C-alpha cells in the first residue's frame, strides 16, 4: 500500500483532533467563566452579609 493511500485517513484524523481540541478549549473557557461568576457571587454574598450585620447594629 502506498503512502498516498494514508493521506485521506491522516487528514480525517487531524481534522477530528482539531475539532476535539476546539471543543475542549470552549469547555475550559466555560469553566473559567463559571469560576469567575462563582467568585463574584461568593464575594458579593459576603459583602451583603457584613453590611446586613452592621445595619442591624452589629454584635
């Protein structure tokens, strides 16, 4: 079998790898966005709790 016979299969595999890499990069970006959102939400909740504590007169 000549090397030329393998080229279509190799190109197909490379295309699949490229698509999988793009999908993984998209998932990583989504996870980073979720992490940022979670951090902001947690930090905001702490601020609201502290402000509420002092608004009610503290200890």
